[in-house]
């Protein structure tokens, strides 16, 4: 039965790996598994996998802790992605014509040879006539897939890490104008629906050394800010602690000491399937 399959979110970053396994029950989600492991700070460089042999060895140990059947969702670095909005024609296009239209638009938008790109598109949130085109280099994506496939891990979904924050915001029923911020060892992630067509973002720590600088430079001036971190740092003034496990209905101790580190992994695990 589908209810027996664990949905697993895997968040790989410089410094650490976090994973969450959840299972759908009649009255909500049950936490079945959590795992965290230290990684070298040069595991990734600008989102590209730099230490595949180290990553594969650690993932092999982790895989032994999981059931044979899982629905795996893996976070993909926003550093590797380009996105553009595309308006659909007012006249209805057949599937083949629509694909040609999208490929032609991608060729205009992204300054890379089409054969070197992996392209994804979906309807923009709340807009029936707008598509969000997402492109990444095939070589970069393959570097991630090679590490996973070497140990038999086949992702059901590769999704942008900031998108996991949007899933978490809905699961926690936060205010529609709430901003979610997640701090990592070398960059920031955020989700802010007030930004309209581009509700998510990221920046390196070099661009915003602390939360105050991030808020002043990138975040909307109004609305609540919910904060989580992969580090054991102090909650910044003006922010509310984001507890990702509050989105789950059935918990079993012991729980991680630093629950906020699992924000991305939890959002990935809870992500609905594409239709």
C-alpha cells in the first residue's frame, strides 16, 4: 500500500547532511526516521558536487537504515538554476506545439546550448496562463544523480531547496505574508510570497553576514519572519523560531537537539507528488 512507503527528504549541504523519513497516517504525518551527518566544508562548490567519493560512502551507510521502498525527494542547489516566467498563448496549443513553444522560449531566455540544458516547466502558483521555466546544466544535474545512483538511490523528485520552505509554510498554516529564512554554513535561503513572481531566494554569507543585513537587503520590510538554522546559533531579534517538526502529528522521542536544521529535509519529505 502507498501508505506504507516512507517519504524521505534529503538535504545535502556543505558541513552536514540532514534526512527525514515520514509516513502518512489517517490523521496526519508520522516521523519515522531522522539522521544527520557531518560533511566536509568543500563537499559542494557553487552547488556542484566536489567530493563524490566521500558523499557516496556516507550515503551508503545511511541507505542501510531505510526500508527497501522509499519515495526520495532530494534538495537541489538554487545556485545551479536559472528561472524565467513565460506567458502562454491565448489560443490553446496541442501538446507537441506547446513543447515547441516552450523550447523556443528557453532558447531565448537561457544563454546556453539547448542540448546542454535540463529543462522543467510548471504552471506558476495562482496563474493559469503563466509557466515557470527552470533550467540547469545537464552536467551539473548528472553529478548529483551519479552519486545517488551509485548506491541505488533514485530520486522521485529533485526540487530547489528554497521550495521546501514554501511546503513547510503551507503545512504549518503560517500567515500568507510570512517569510521563512533558513541559515546554512555558507549561504542563506528564504521563501517570501510577498515577492510575487520570484518568492524564493538565496545569497552567500559574503552578501549578508548576519540576519540584520539579510533582512535589510533582501527581505520585505513588513510581515513576520520565521527563522531556522543548520547552525547552533542564537535566534535573531525580530524573528520567530521555525520548528519543522510542528508540521508532523506523530513524533517519537528522542528528537534532534537542533530541530531547525531539518527544515529543508522536512519540507522536501512533505512535498506533494507532481501531477
